[in-house]
C-alpha cells in the first residue's frame, strides 16, 4: 500500500504569503490582523474591544520618507549653508579689522566643544560681538539712566559693526544670562572717583519763612518763568505742596533758585541778606546755599540739576562773566544726557517737554551772554537738532490723552513768546558768529572759504529779520494799548530785541569820525538811528504804564542810547540839520530805564549807566565838536 506524502521539499505550488493591510492600525500591526478592510477604516478588534483605532506608526514612517520636493531642496540647502559659512568668514575678517588685538580662538574652541553634544537642543553660544551688543543696548539715550554717545564715538562704531554682523550672520537667540558677566573693574567707577561717605550727606538748606515762600514762588512765575519757561508750574506747585523739598535735596536746590529769582521782584526786607538793607542783595541768601556746579561730575545729571543751573544763570545774568561760564557748563551737562538731540515721539510727554525747555533756555542764555561779552558760544547750530518746546501752556499738559498738549485755538499761548524769542536770538547768534567773528572759517587745506561781501551779509540778515517779524503771533504784535500786561511786555521785549539785532547788523559799518563815506555805501548810521529811536519809544511806553524794567531790556536800552549819541555827534560834525533836544530826549528815555533797573541789578547796569553819564556830559560840554 502506498501513500503519497507531501513534504515542504516538494516542488509543489507555493502558498501565497499573508500580507497585512497597508491601512492597518497600530494594534492590528502588532497582532497581525487586518483592520483596513473594515468600514470607516476601523478594525474588528478595536470595535469589539471598544478601543480607539490609531495610525501613529504609519505616520512616523511616512514622515521619514523624503518627498520629491524635499529631495529638490537638498542642493539648495547645501548652497545656503555654504553661503552662510562664507558670510561668517567675511564677518570674522571684518571683526579682526574693527577689533584688532582681540583673540576669539579660545571662545570658538569652547563653542565647538559645546556644539559636539547633539543632545543639546540650545543654539550655539554667541561670540564676543554679541556681548558688545548687550553693552550697546545699555548705552542708548535715556536721560534718567544713561549717558549719551554721538555718532562719532567709538561706541557707535561698534554698533555699526554689530549691524554688519546681524545682517550677514543673522541674529543670535542665546539669552544674556548664558554669557560671561562684564568685568566690574572696567564698568564700575573706581572708589577714588566717588565721593567720600561724609560728602554724600544731604545739605541742610534754609528756606524762606512759610508765609514768604509761596509769595516768592508766585513772583517767580509771574515775572520770570513767562519769559524763560524752565518749569512747569502745576507739577512744581504739587511737589512743593507735597513737601518734596524736605525729602529731595535736588528739588530743594531748584526751589531755592526760584526763591532767589522771585526775591528780585519783592519789596519785603526779608529777601535781603541779614543785616543788609540794600535790595542789590535780594535773593542771595538762598542762591548762595546751593552748589550749582557739582563737586563730583562722575554722576549723570538729572532734570533738577539742569533746572538749577538754568535758574542760577538767569539770576547771575547781570554778572555776565560768571553767568557765561556757568551757562557753558550747563550745556555740557545737557549734552551728557542727549538733551540736545531730537527724540522720536508720537505724542509729547511732560518729562520730555521739560528737558526741551531747560535745554532751549540754556541755549538762549548762551547766545545772550556770549553776545554781551563778545565771546564764543558753547554750542553752534550744527551741534543740536532738538525741537523747540510745544506752544502749549502749562495748564493743558495734565489733561487726559489725546486732549493734553492741545492749546485752545481761541487762547494765545504764553510760551509762543519764548519760541519767537529763541528764533530771534538764533539770528543774533548768527550775526555774532559771522560779522563779529575774528576770522573766517577755513577748509581742510587751511584756505578761507570764499568770503561774502558786506552788502550780501547785511541783505541776508535784514531779510531774515523781516521774515521773523512777519511770523510774530498776533497777540505779540506791538501795540501800546495792549490790555493784557503780559502780552504787552512780551511784545515790547520782542520788538526791542528786533531793533537791537538790527543795530548789531549795521553797527560795524557806521563810518569812523574821519572816514569819508564811499559812494554806494549803506546808510548804516541812519538805519541804526531809526532802530534806536523805535527802541526808545518802546521803553518810554513801558515807563508810562508803570512797568518795572525787565532784565532782558537792558542791552537794547544801552545800545540804543549809544547810537543816538553817535548820531548826535555825527550831525554836529557834518553840519546836517538836527534837533539836539529831541535826540537827548530819546537818550534820557533809555537813561531813565537804566536808572530804575540799577536799584535791582547792580554791576553791569551801574557800569553802563556810568558810561552813559560820561557821554552825556561830553555832549553837554561840546567835547565832540
């Protein structure tokens, strides 16, 4: 009996191998079942067991298979990596040029060792340039925290290098905390540069009596701040009411300067020095308590310090040499915090406006004192780009946005006077730097620039003055019948200043006593005389209304009196018909103002008054026949 036994070695038809469905779930793949054939792509096992049918494994596999688009991107990615390497190489050469002597080898080796750890998902550490970037960010302009660095400084040059680095190599994402800390011995001031602990004690100030203090503050804002708007009255009075001067010695210094200036306009004998009944000493008891120029300049200036310097300079303006030096120091301190540079702001803020105000007051004082002394200015027009203060009065600063800093259209702004005055003083400074300069500017080769003719200079400045006159606000136009006393005084100062600058333009071209006028020469003496007469009429109008002389009118009064005397003597020499009594009447108008001002402002006024008296005596004695 035979039987047929089939073994695996038989060459019979091979059995078909069972294949799992391509859409099987994760559980079916492990159990070798076929879920892909069930409705909704859910396997029977998952349905019967009430389990979720997942397909995560297949998604992992599919994600690992590069698509056609990915394969096409590989060459482009390689080229991009090569370009990054080339840029880094160029950046390394650039850094070696900009920062010679700095060895990056050790830092790069540390970076490579850290980069070999593939389990670390953090970005590569930054190089030394990134350390510098953090330092640069700490040196940006912030008047309350940092010093200012201009475009020509080395700090700005490093910032340029970092901009190159960011452009070519891209920004770094490493946190600052992972970087080595800066070395304090080079970033912190040395102990010997700092004041001793005993010197840091707050000064013990003596303030006016409680009943006198608010009176002096009110006199300051009525007679000084409306012409030199250093302070914001509402916030200043709030701080005073809150007794900030008893807690903050910097605000206390500003308050003492306010009291010293207010004392100039007070008849209370308590404003004078103890034991002195002369009002020349008014305010000095409070002014002398303050160290206006700090002993240790290593500390950054703050707003109160600059306000104190500006107010003290106004107080000392009658003593020109002292004020001129102090004003220059104040402008240096303002530059130290960048107050001379324009800041981008979408809307004004009180603090920013106060920085602008104090800078512009110091700048105007520099132009006044420099012209009075015939000395160079501390700043020139190419050194600053700060905007003028906003033409908005103090009471509209504290309103909610966007209503704040909006001057009502039906009310003239009191600070518009200061804006007009600053523009006029800017013309005056240009006249001083051009016509009265000891030498002309030169090019790099030492050759003087092509000089403008005298006639061209005069025409240019006369045109600038006429344009300025046309831009004066309506409430500042000259009218002797102004009902508002403040507007009347502001108008008088602006127009007297206009005639004073006009005299300055033509004064150097007045013919000398024995000089024969050239054909076609400008009638400089006639122009100066007409301006001086107009100025004398303004002074007389103020006197008729019983208004006390303003310190800012003194230079115009003295210059006008001298011009009128020169014209009188010139008329005698030339034989032209003139009215000596009328000429002397205008001179006496100026003399009267100086005589009244002499009671409050001592040194320069008395000096000018003395010389005018001598000139008038010469005139009466016929010395200049």
